[in-house]
């Protein structure tokens, strides 16, 4: 089976941003549910962990950056829209709720985005792309 050509970094990041496999673009990729994931992409067979013990740390970092970024933007927009009488308590409550919900919503996206960044830094070798075995008819 010939190896697929290497996608550009922009393509891999855009695929990762919508929960697709950054390498092949398959939309079913790694997640079988919002939090449940499988070991390999269902299309190209690329493992999400790639023999990297600290993969989850990178995904958690992406999630934290997204969450903190949205909180900072939320503070700026909230203050700018409510000047000169800034309702501090209401803004804090809204931002705390957002800071608790955003990591849950962004969880799978953070994994596929980090996978895209990882693939851009270290492309997969041919033996990492193990095509999945076909399902038995039935």
C-alpha cells in the first residue's frame, strides 16, 4: 500500500480543529464517543499515542491554552461592553461557568489538534500507518 502524501501543516491543523484524523482526514478518526477513543484511526491506522508516553500532556496543554484564551477574551469583551459600570460579580460567574464547560467541550478537539502538531513535528513512518483489518461480512 503506497503511503499517502504528507498533508500541509495548515491542512492537518484544520482537520484537527474539526475532530478529524490530521493525517488522512477521516471524520471517524479516533473518537467513538465524546470521551471514548480507540487506539488507532479507523481509516489510516495511525495510533493517536505514537509511542509517545507524554501525548496526553500535549493535548491537555492545547486544551488549557484554548480555555485560558477564551477566558481572557471573555474578560476583555465583557468589560468593554459594560463600561463604565462593570458588573464584576456577573462577569466572574459567567467566566467560571465558561472555564468549567470549555475544557469538556474542547476535549476531543484538543487531542486531534495536538496530533496535528505532533505530526507536523514528527511525520509518521511507514510502519506507523497500519491499515485496519476489514470487518467480516455479516
